[in-house]
């Protein structure tokens, strides 16, 4: 199973995290098996996500969707 490591910069982690959590059912439906979210020690708005997916196609289907792009904007991803 592929593991994906994503690095994001967000305006405010406290705003971003609930939006991220809101989309868990959609990520799981597309094949996400597990996810871990980290903040860097020197910048809490620098986020690292480590996720395991059933396959790359499921990851691509979720992360290229219009719904996900709108969520990025709403969550304050820079």
C-alpha cells in the first residue's frame, strides 16, 4: 500500500484541522487506510500529513476533486 507524505502551510491550524477532519469519510471511501497529522515544533501552521492509501488511484480521485479544492480554500491552506 502506498504511503504519501504531504507538507502544507496553513493560515491557522485551529481553523484547518476541523475542515480536514470533516473530510475523513470521503478520504476513507476513496481508500485511505490511515492518517497521521503533525505540526512542526517551530511553526504550528506548518503541517505534515502521513497517509496510507489502498492505491494511488483513490488518492488521486480524492485530491483532484473540486470538492477537495474548495475545502483547501475554506481551510486556509496557503
